[in-house]
């Protein structure tokens, strides 16, 4: 008998263990990270920054793939239908997760068909106007909006926080007939700068450069608290519309049944990356968050319930 084995059973177990291949550590091949919006937008920028850091940490490529359309539903559904092996993930946002389910019937349930991994950041929506618009501040904008018989605003799509921030503000101001012009992605900003739109709520990272260069004028932020990136701007809430809060947020999700070790690895990686990206994200207008999968799960469910109530009261439908 092998002197290192105390019994035939022990020898058998040792022999079986030696015959089994060692389980490879995740990831052992490139990981696809889907963005359900066009390249160059806020979701895309944040995803690429964090994915680069993950690739450095885990010595494997995290390849960003844009699958835009239907307000983020197309890319989100693609990930829902993907193999839950950890090699197809998505960085998603408030629209596909918390808003779109209340705008119309979806072929999936974001609360049960996706697993929250970690929140990357929150992002205020900034009320921006072209410099040719004859307003200098938020109070002036309100007066202008009330005096105009026709007013139009752009968004990055129906049901996005960009759309809903403007819709809710126009309801509050008493200009419910303002015309909404949805765009497929960030092209709305170009039309805004050209004066073809009167105003827009845009995510801060998508317009920080234009604000600093004077190509757009920033008037207010949509979040309940002022933005650390734009502390000089008032919130809509503090400007006479108490309770107004319509910011954006972004985070990693995986298809349901994705192994727990994958969730843990990505969560740890993002939480490790965010301190290194802190100053960069703030400069771009995003507020880093991080936290556990459970934290993000509670947050997304609360956002889902919040927007469901708002949309039912406002009777907003998909266009």
C-alpha cells in the first residue's frame, strides 16, 4: 500500500484528483462587454474606461461591442439571450433596466433575466441650450419656455433619462406641448449646437467639452444634489421644483445563471478600478459608486419601482 494513503478509499480519491484537469481561472479568453447604445456616448465612454482597467487587472481582453437600437432594448436582449458563461456581459443604464419595461411589453424582464454585478457611476443630466438661445440662467429659461408657442427638445431616445428629464420639466413648467425629437444616439448634441433644437437634458460626460468650450450653455442639473463636477449649477429641485430627480446611472450586468465566481471577479475588478479612475470620471462629469452586487440589486429594483410610478402618473408611452 502507498504509505501516504491511510486507506484504499483515500488512495482512490487522490488518484481521481490527480487525473482531473485543474479548473482554469476566469477569464481564460476575451470577454465581450456589450453597450446597448452608440459609440461615443456616456455609456460607451464609461464602459471603455472600466473595461481597459479590467483587462489590465485580469490579463485578458475586455472587448466593447456596441449594439444600439430601441432605446437600449436590442443590446440588452442580446445579452439576456447569451450563454451565461461570463464571456458576454453588458454595461447598462437606467433606460433599459428601469424605464423601458413600463413603456411597453418587452421580451425579457431586466429584474429577473439579468444579474446585477456592480454599479459604476451616477451621472447628472445637464440642461443645456445653444449659446444663441436668449437665456443666461435657469430662471431665464423658464420665462422663455413659457413665452414660446413652439419649443422643441432632443434626446438620446424615447424612455431615456434624457427624454424623461425634459418631459417632466415641461410638465412642471406648464409647457406640455413641447415637441420631443428622439435621436438614435449622441447626434442630438450636434443639432443642439447648430440651433436646430431649443434645449436638451444631456448626460454630463457627453457635453462637458462643449460646456467648457462655450459651444453649449449649461443651466441646471436634474439630480437631487448638485454635481461635484459642475458645482456652480443649481439643481432643478432647488430652483422651485422640489422632488425633481432624474439622473442617469450605469453598471455591469450578466445573464441569469452566470456563475457566482464570475460575478465576484468582475465586482472585485470594478471596485479596484474605480479609485484609479476617480479623478478622470469626475472630470468627465460622472460620480463613481462601486459596491456589492446586493447593493446594486437593491438600487436597480428601487429605480424600477420609482420610474414605473412616474410613468404611470405621466402616462408616457413608447413612440
